[in-house]
C-alpha cells in the first residue's frame, strides 16, 4: 500500500523549530500522525530508524534535507538480537 503526504510551507525559524519538535515528539511516542485536506494516516516507527542528513550550499542558497526511513515489520537481525539478549553463537 502506498500513501503519500507532502507538506511544504514558508515559515519563520520559531515555527519551523516547533514543527520539528512535534516530529521528534512523535518519534519518541512511536506515532507520526499526518493530516491535510481531509486525508490522514499515521506512521509508526519501531526499532531502528535510518537517518540521512544532506546539507547543501550553492549560489547563496542553503538546503537541509532530512530523510527518516524504517521497515514497517520487525525484520530479524541476529547480531542485534544477540546484543539485546547478551547471547552469541
């Protein structure tokens, strides 16, 4: 199933910081609800989350891209399971 949500706005630093804090709070809770124009769904990050930060400066313009991604299902990772339980093969 594919759901897409894109939010784009122009705001001051304080408002942007508030938006990013709300995302961080959602990550801590394990729930990222999104809604716009009557559509809504929720993402539920669990386990390890991959974070990529890309920063670019070009011709007097600056850009920061944040990308978070994770698998929806718990994918077994033997090494990680061993670390969590203290066991090894």
